[in-house]
C-alpha cells in the first residue's frame, strides 16, 4: 500500500486543500491502449479497466449480510479495481459460511457480533463496511476504529447527529478514515448534473424538485422500527434528496420547512413516518422542493430548473441500476428532450474503490463522517418543522463543500 | 338553441344532481359511420367530428386580443363543433379590425372597453369569453352578465376570493352561466388520470408531486404587476397544480403550508413572487407537494404515486400542446414504462364547446365560478402560510366535487 | 385572387427556376406582433396565424366522402389559412347533405359523379381535391381540368404511369395546375430531416432504412381490389417510403430490387400483395432498405444513417398525427438520444394551403403530377423485380428535384 | 466437475432431446432467501447471485487480447457464477503479463501462438475462448480440441462454411464441446422477444425489420482485410440480424435476396463490403428485411410486426450494453408505447456461464458449431444473390431449432 499525491482537477470544490490528491498517481494506471475500432466522430470508448492484481487490492470486511450486502455489495466486488472482500461479520454462521464459500473468503475470516473486535488481528482487513440497521452503525464503527480499521458506513450514518459526532470523534482519535456510503456522489451521471449546476452550464439552477419513494413490504422489518431505524422514509430514502441537493449545489440550506404523514390504519407506519414533504432554501438562492414516501410505487427522480434555456435532471435518479440523465434544451429556438446513452457504472464498485483509494493515498474521502452528520442535522430540523408547523432556520458554513474531502478523479 | 336532458355517465361525480344532463342528446349527434379501415385489434378510430352547421353554433365575443386570444383561442374555433367567434372587444381598433377580417367577423361586432355594454344589443353573441388581465375579470364579467350574456372567464377567476364571490353573485342574479376556463379538466389524458385516481385503478394515490414553471420575459408585462395580476407565479401557473390536484381527487385540502421566493436583484420580481413551494393535505389522505416558478426553464408535470404497483402522471401536463400521459406499471413482476400514443385534442376547442353545450342544454358548467373561487381561497391560505411561516388549516366540504357542475360526456 | 412573385429561399432545390416564387408576398402577411411572454432563451413562439378572411380563401370541392375526407380533410379546413371547402361530390346524396350542413356548404354545391362536370359553372370552386379509389383518379382529374378547375389529387396519383401521364397531359392542355397530395413533403419535421440530409448536417447519409405498415381490416374494401387500387400495400403505403426517400435526397434511384408476398390463406390478400420488401440505390451513393405491410400492427418509421457522428429519422414518420423527429448524436464523446418537442402541424391544412398559394401566385406545386408519375415508374420496377427475381436498372435524371416545383416557404 | 441431468422447461424448443438437461441441478443452487424489502405488487427482485466458489468455477483460457477481450471478456468474469480466467494466449508477452497481473492469472499460464498446444498440460484450463481474427478461428479451435479442451469461439465461426464444418468435425472427433459466442441468444430481453414470437403472444410475427451498423475506424484493422475477416460488415455485424431472426423464429430461411455496396473512394472498403441489404423468407411465412453497414453512425435495432395488436422489438438490440425492449400495444382501443425497465445483464458473463454449465453437466450448448455453420451458409447465399442480382433458394430443415442444443434455464 503506497501513499501518493496529486493535483485537484475540479476547482469547483473550493473547500479542498491543494495538498490533497484528487488524481490517481501514474504508477497506478497500467493502462493498455488499443487502437479504437470506430471513427473519431463516434462515441468515445473508455480504456480497458486496469484492476490492481488481487494481491494489491485492499481487503474489506462486510458487517451484516442482508439485502444490500448479498444483492449489491458482494457482486459489486467483481467490478472493483481496488477492493476485494476478505471477511464477513454476521449473526448467522451458516449464512456467513455459505457466502464465504461463494466468494472465496477464508472460513477463518468469518466473525460474529461478539467476536467482531478480533478483526484487529486480521491483517487482510483494511476497511470495514458497516451494513447494519441504522442504530447499530455507531457501535460497529467505533469498534472498527478501535480495532485499527478504516470504516465505510452505510447511510444514514447513525440515528442522530449526536451519534454521528461520536463516530467522527472515534475515527479521528484512532487516526482512521471514515466515509459514508453516498453512492450518488460517485456516480458519473449525477456528477455530470453536479458539474452543470455548479458551472451554470444552462444558467443558474433556481429550483430543484425531487422525489424518492418505494412501497415498503414486511411490517416487521427493521426499517419500520423506530429503535433500529431512527425514523421512517426520511432517513432511509428522503436523505437522498437532501444529500443530492447539497452535492449538486455544494451549499448548505439556511432554512427548511416540512411535514410528515402516515396513512391512518396502515400497520407499517405505527412507529415511523410513511412520508415527508420538505422545502429547503440555499444561500445562493436555490430552492429545493422534495418529498419521500414509503407507501407508494417506486419513483426516484429530480429535475434542476435552470434559467438559461434548459432543465436537466435524472429519472430515475437514485436506484441501484438504470439511472438516466435527462436534458430539455432549447437549440435554435426549438426544444429538444435529450437522454444520455451511457454505459451504466456499478455505483457500489465506484464507492468502494474510492474508499480503497483514499486509504491507499491517504486522502480524506469525498463523503466523510462530517458529510453524514450534516444530513442528520437537516433531518432533525425537518422533523422539528413538522412537529411545530413552522419554518426552521439553520446556520450555514461560508465555504463551499464545507464537509467534503477529495473528489474522485473525473473520468 | 335547444334545451335537453340526459343521464350522468360518471357516477364518481357524486355531488352532481341527476337532473342535469351529462350526455349530448341524440338530436345533436348526426354521426356518419364509416367502415373501419383496420383490424379490430388495432387502435380505435374516433368517429368523424360532426360539427353543428355555422348557423347553429353559439356565438362568442372575445374580450382582449393578447397572446392567448390570437395564438390559441381564435385558431381553436376552427376545431370547435358548437362554438364560433362573432365579436371582438379590444382597446386597439386597428388590431381588432385586422383580426376581424382574418376570422370573418362583422366589423359592426367590434367593441371597445367603453362601449362594451352595447353587446346586449347583439343577438349573435351568446357567450362572452373574458381574456383580460386578472384584475379586470370582475368588471367585464359583471358587465357581461348585466348585458344578458353568459360568461366564460380565464383563470385565475379574479384577484381575490371576494371579487370571485361578486362575480358569482352577479351571474346568478342575472340568471347567466359562469364558467372558469380550466382547460385541463376537459383534456382527455388528464381526465384519464382523474378516472384512474378516483377509481383506484392502481390502488390509492398517496402522493401527487407537481411542478409548473416557465421563464417569463418582458418585466413590463401585466403578469408582473401586482395591481393587474394580483400575484405572481402562484395565481398564473401555480394554480394549475392546485386546480388539477383538486380535480384528480375530487376533494378539497384541509391544510396547506408554503413559501414564496424571489431572486434578489431580478427586476422582474419586484412586485410579485417568482416562485411558490406548497404542500397540501386532502381529507382522503393524499398529500400534494407542488411548486411553481416564473424564473426558470419551462417544465410542467405531475406524477401520482399509487400504492398497488404503479405510478402515473403527465409530463408535460399543462402546456397548450404536446401533453403526454405516462404510466410505470409492474406486469408479471417486471416494471414497464408506458406512454399513451393518442391524438392530441385542442384543449381550447374542448373548453369552448363545453361552455356552448352548457348554454344549449341549460347545464351547470363542470368548472363554474365556485370552482374558481375555491382556488382563490387556497392561494390566499398559501400566501398566509408563507407570510407567517406556519401551516394553515382550511375548512373542507363533505361532498366530492363540491364546487363542480355537469361533467363533459366521456368520449 | 392575386398573383405574386418572390425569391427562392432554399438553394438546395437546384432544379427550380428563379422566376418562381417561393416566398409569400408581403401583402399576404398581415401579421400581428405581440411581445413575447417568455425569455429569449426559451423556445421561440410562432407568430399568430393570419388567415385570409373567408371571402379571400380559395374554394375547394371535395370529391369522395370516405374516411380521409370526413376524418381528416374536412376538419383540416378549420386550420387552413388560404383554403375553404365550398363543394362536395359524392355518390351518396344524404351523406353529402349532412356533411354540407355540418361544414356550412351550400346545398346547391353538392354534386354527384354524373353531374360532376357542372362544377365548371360554380365560380366558388377554384380547386378540386380528388379523394377517390386510385383507379378513378384519372377520370375525375381529367374531368376537373376540362371544367377549368385546378386539381389536388390523392396519392398514388393513378393506377399506372401511363394513366399518370394522361392526367399530366390533360392538366397541361387545360392550363390547370396539378398537385399530388404528398403531405410528408410539407410537414415541418420531415422537412427538417430533408434539410439535414441535403446539407450533410451530420455527414453524408449512407443508408436510409424505412418501414410503413398497418393491419388492414374489412376484406371487401376497395384498397384490397386490384381493379380499384391497382395494387396492395405498395401503392397505398409503401409509396411513402419511396416518395420520402426521394424527397430526403432530391435524387432518383438508378436500380431497385424487391419482393412481394402474401400470407397463404389470408383472404384479404387474394388480389393484391400484403407486403413488399425493396431496396433502392441512388446516384449519390445512398442505399434505401424499405418494407411495407398490410398484415401487421401499425408501424411507420425511417432512420437516416449519416457518417459523421449521428443518425436521425422519424418514428412515427407517416401517420396523420403524432410525428416525432429523433436524433442520436455524439456530443463531447457521448451519445445523446434526442427528440424534438414541437407543436404538431395539421399536415392536410399545410398541403391544401400550399395548393391554394400555388394557384394564388401562379406557382408550380412542389409535388406536381410529374412527382407522382415517378413513384409509379419506381413501383412498376419493383413489381417487375419481384416477378423476375432480379435487380432492375432505372434511368435517372441529372438534375436534383427533377420533378418538383416551388418549395413552400420555410417557417 | 460434476455431470447432472434435468428437465427441459421450454417446450418450444422442439428439436431438443428430453435427456438433455435444461435446468441447473438443485445441488448447484445454494440460494439464500431474504425477505423482500417491498410489497408484492412491486417489481420482483432476483435472488442474490450464488456464484460457485473460485475453486469450483471452470477455468477459461483467452486466446487473443484485443478490444473484446480487454474491454468486455476479462471484466465480465467478475460477473460470472461458473467461469473464471486462468490462462492467456497472446502474441504480445508484455501485454499478456500485464493483463495476467491485473486479473490474478498465474504467469506460467501465459502462452503464445507457437506454444499454444501446451495448454493440454494445464489442468486449470477447461475451456478455450477463441477471440482472434475470423480466419484464425479454425486453426485455434482445432488445436484446442486436439489439446483436449472444450471451445467457445467468437462469431462468425470461421471464414467459410467449409472451415466451419472442419471445426465441428474436429471437436466431435475429440469428443469436446464447441459453442459459438452468440451472446444475443442468452440475453434476457432478446429471449423475451423470442418467447413472444414463438408463442404468438401478440399474434403471428409477419415481418421483422432489422438493422445493425457502426462507423468503423482505422482502415488497417483486420476487420477490413479480406484474408483475415473473410468479408466486411456482413459477417461481422450483419450476422446479428441473420442469427437473431433465426433465433426469434426457430426456423431457417428458404430464400434470400441481397445486395452489397461500398462507397466509391472510401479507402476502408477496398477489400470488403461496406454495406449489405438482404431479405429472407422463412417457411412459416415470416419475412425479414435487414441491412448492415460499416460506414455510418452506430444503430442496432429490430422490430417484430405481429398481427394481433402489437409490435415489439429492441432498440438498441445488439450492443454490449444498454439493450432496450420496446412494445407498442393496443389496450382498450388505445396504443401504448412501452419500455421494459429491467436490470441489465452482462451478456458475456451469461454466455461464458452457459458454456461452463454445458461442460459441467455434459449438455450440448444452445449455440453449437452447427448454429454457426448455418449462418455461414446463409451469408454465402446472400453474397451469391448480390453477385448474380437474383433471388437464391435454400434448403431448410423440417425441425424447429434444427441446429441448437439445450437452452439455458429461464430466469
């Protein structure tokens, strides 16, 4: 594992120290250049991926073997260039053994929630990926840091901003990196929308309208238990609207106003809210109108309304697969609706590779613990507004990207 | 001009008297049936339109010769089956003379704002269509009623709910019909969305998210003057979100919460708001999250999130042309995104024909004055919420479609 | 009725005399200019239509009251600026009387197929629109010319190139104009595709692939009778592929190769072909691969494959409503799929207005009889190829747009 | 490596022995069942992938390290459940060493074209994947078979049907399996289109119209050399139209007719054809109209026109990523354009996994050598037709799927 340094490409990230390294060092890019098949007027092909050999990849321990881990994360390692799975932590030893055999993980690298601290003795593990119910994030992050491991933690980071602060403190004290798994911030099409927003490509974005919803099932699942989830649709999926708006703008809201709601008689929503509607105002003048819902058919989208002849956005915006960038643009006095035809990228592979590179080159992750804590503060303000029926003012930092680290290199 | 009676087809309009006539009497349908060109498995062709002969159509006087009249309404008469233009009212005699010559209107049927009351002597005029700045609607509606003419009035109906009430009173006292030009309620694709919502075709609609915006030009136009428009984007375009949500659900909101906003330094918005974000809750449990904006690129859409395997909506939803119904539906465990390929209908022709038929058959218009007044009450509550920074509770009627008349016949 | 002269805008129509008038004379444009509602960065609004007053419009006699006339042509007059219906010719007097009453046509201007020649005494009739089964086009065109009327004739022009020649001769001898109703050549989106093709906007178009099909119904209809239609899907709908390819390129094919086919046992296709597949080569090097079918679900599309980073086309391309221009273009190394959001135009109104203007200003129609005859020659070559199982060579003119007249003014 | 047996699910593959095993044996499916997150009315989630552990996967040797291998195949192994890369064969030792290090392949498992036969001593290698210029397929397939290895060979299988026969013979004599890499036949959306076609879901498919093209670059590449490629666009990309049509229908054409063409002066096409246009007729009555082109912007699509109220197809159909199933269907008399929102699958992983399973369970591959040879016979007939300017008749087998083996299990 080496440490490198580089130059920041994207000057729009104004809060980022020039000492940090945004670019992958040359020694890492063992690219093979092949003559292009097609004419230069055709779409550009990416170079072949150049993964590090297995022995050079950083090792991840997955904590929790639920839907996300089995459906998304374990398969995503097949698309990683810098990350590999080397350990599992689960309360179900039979399931862990089966998953280990499927992905070639050593049986001796299976842990349970009790002996989890023994990971400190496992040199193969560089990074712990915490994929547990929200209220357990704090404990397993802090234990990982104490075991000397870097931590990638699922969103929402915790169940309160206080817990988030304790996680940040623990990782800082242990001199370990902490990254929150905001995959949207690493996904190329959302990144393109972010560039357009910040560079005023189509003028200033005056309004962003957003929605994230799905029709959640089994009432007994942890997502619907206040003690485990900390809230309902807002911290699980509404957080995508909050976090993505902040990412697109690089700013923090100075007021919020919102309502929460649950359908009477729907037994899924006895402890946590089904829906949240919320408005945010950002210091640069952009308004955000957003909603999330756990009780209706899946829809995940946003649209940025700009003031110089275009809107753009994503529909769908937030699912694991099938994201689509949209653009409505006036050209020669006529309106053209446009969709980008782009090779989909595995968002989880991008996110895990970013964490691996941050550890390799000693960089602050683009979405560190502070990024996650800010979402908790905003959600707490939304809950307060809903409860009191009033607009709630927030303090905002003066820097852009006040809570972010080193961006991933532009592709 | 005859008076007929019929049977109401759509029982979902529960507030409507059975005495009223929803269906066009048989004597009116002089249909020609042609053998269909194509197989029965192909899409169904409508029968040929069967317009009334020119001498039987009802005569409209257009008051105001601005963008809407010249771009949309005058051309729309070419697609009307029951309506024809017979008089013009304008402050610009040269323009009026030119328009009259283009559309074959008698020179003697040109009026100005002073001699407007003389329309009472013009037997050709059955209906007056008021297409003036909002604050002038009251005066010209009341003068029309006093002249014995029925009135079709553009939205928003007035500049306050008090003025709206005076208009309703004047027309009632003169025994004249008053209809507000809510074209969306007559447009077939929006009507299909309304049927799906009310019949729970894809389950209950739990959230409707909406947006209506455009990038308005010339700062000197009346739409940006408080005294003429009564407000900014909210009464001009935000009203489409309010009115369409009420139409889709057949209910009235029991609380609203909102904010208004104008970009600092944008000289278009010194008197009226650029944007409004607002939330509404309906007694049946549906939430509406909506926004309107005068300062960013055109976008007009809504999406109804239902709880049994689908969402549906329109994008675009509210423009004059090019409306598109969308449906995302799970079939056999897979999600299908669907668009209706349907012949576009001229919304203005449909709306003017409805008014003509209401006069012919002595029916209450589907969107009478009361329908327009309710939007004013809701907008006043949104402004109050924005001013006070608080949620505002509203009284709601117990009947469905409490303010609507006889629906147009289903096609 | 006046005669004017102008300047040809589009120099790509190289075969057209500069004496002819492509532009509408100034005296004809009594435009009203309204201040634009929206910012200049938004899509451009057309000026208000400025129809000629009813008394100045040219009068059309419709010959044949079938599907096309009742569903499309009669309603289209409502959208015409220069054309109006003044007479009907039909074998069914009751139907003709009903249609006349619906559209305000004088009862005395109803003719039947026997007394049709009396139109010569009707000063109201400037132009006859022949909308009869194909094999009757020749007779009713020639009788119209002899009655001193100009002729707009539906496609295919006739049932053979010999009949087409006789129609051309008769109109020339009577000094009357003859136009074939190729509406696609007047439709703005198809015209945009034509401009892109001829100006090599995205490089040279090397291949055009096309399809036009529908699932035809009632086996007894005239379209399925050889004696009335002259052929099957090829002359009725395959002709759109032939004619549109020729229009896009401005060239004539130098060889064709094709096959025809009918499903065994399908009683609709005992006299005429169900399907035709055909290939054409154009002197400039473009290939066309096309097919038409009467036996399967409606689909009407084409795509022009260009050699500098794009393809474009229409899907649907040929129906009466809902045409959609598509563009797949590489921008900054990425592929964008694009759709034009444009106000649909009434193709029949555009076509009838063109004919009216050609008569008003004494211009040769853009799609005169010669244009229609060329399609017959190509179809005859395709039938020959199918019969002989061989490629068939054709003679080609050296001029571009060898058979076309004065183009309609660009909008 | 075990051998299993099972039951054929899809009875539409009538040519397949019931002894063969279409389904994966139970012992192979070590599925983990997780409670579904969402309501049953939502789209169905696939179960988590259950890859075999690394030591159980079958080992592939990749022969040729060009674009396809480096961009697609090596990365695809990350998504395979049954296949892993264990050896490389290349003429460029430095490149091979680099690729080996990236993908964790033993340095001792790198071969060159001379010592290639030594693979017979490498027990890790179960299957050889031949990814060389077309004319080299024969030699390297036969050498692999002689070395006792099963062979997966890229399309087109060879440069002539004679060479194809020799490859089949060699593999049969060595008792080794031979599969041609027709990835489309393993891709779920194309398979859905195949099911609809064969089960007449929307009636009989009467016409399939197809296009496959791209704008090829560097004139010096092997694809443009007759001696290496055996032909131009037809065997490289036109073959997708031929093979997919045969797959959709399960039949073989009884006549073909075609033309080839190259743009004069385009130095890419001095040895091989730029374009081919071709028509095919199938015994069941379906017509295919197809074209391929090497000289214009990328487009890859097909549409199946059915006779009971729908068409369906794919656009794009044939690229590596981003395939999209389209359906235009009449429901309740209205036409709905529909797109399947489905998780994209890695076509190369599916194809390599199929080959691995065929070896594991001793099944005949769904696309064996005979499937590839038949495409060569059809292409030879198209070239003959183009040369002679005549329709060419072909002999057809009476069985459905006459050349195919055991289908992959339906997902």
